[in-house]
C-alpha cells in the first residue's frame, strides 16, 4: 500500500481537556514515509502556556517545565519550516490534534488551508480493526493500545504517543 503523500503524525498534550479553551503544552510529530511507513524525521517541543495552577496529570507537565519554552507561534514556524505542507496530517484523535495544530499555525501567521484537508484519523480505524477481531473492551486509547500489543504508558509524552500511533497504523495496514 502506498499513500499519496508522507504522513505527519502529530500529538499534543494540553492543559485541560476542553478543546474550546485548551492550550497546547507539548507537541510531538513524526514523519512517516508514504510507502514504508517508517519514521523519516521527528520533532518534539514543549509550548509556553500558563497552566493557572493546573498540572497535566497524564503528562506530568508543570509550569516549571514550560518556563522558557517556545511560544505557540515559534513552534508553528518550526513545524512549518521542518516539514512543509506537502504532507497528510494524521493523529490518534484528529479532532483535538487538528484543533491544536490550527491554533499554533494560526498564531504563527501560517494559513492552515495550505495543508491537505484529508487527514489520517487513527482512533476510528483502530477501533473498527479491533471490533473485527472480536474486541469488546474500553474505547480509551490505553485499553486499545494494550489490546494491540503496546506496552502500558506511564506518563503521556507527545512524541512517544506519535510512535505508538505509528505502530497502530502499521499494524492495521499490514494485517
């Protein structure tokens, strides 16, 4: 199987779960080859944010970690310069990750419309894959990752979560 473009898998850690007000605190990205799905390049960065006393329970990200981190605009420019726009965006949870991607790119003055509007949304594909195999477990990522043979996660890290999503994509495609 060959995708039309390389796939940039993205994952964000955010300060709170509400997409409307969430601020990205970390981004991970890996570029997968369109033919082999092997990792060609990667990127990870914390993103400056005011946590207002909240601590990322799943990620362990604290205000101290974010001190001195690049701004959303700076991270958006770094991603744009490193990967360009001739890619397919993909992620485990496209709604959240696409919203955060739009936020950092907009803050960088980069027109999100330059990116292909087609996305690789892995959660529904993985869920259907598991259902076909008789899965009747929970729909959260941890349960699904474990059912797919991935090790349990301790703290969430955006880059490592991208690598898990890449493994899921490879498994779905190759089975």
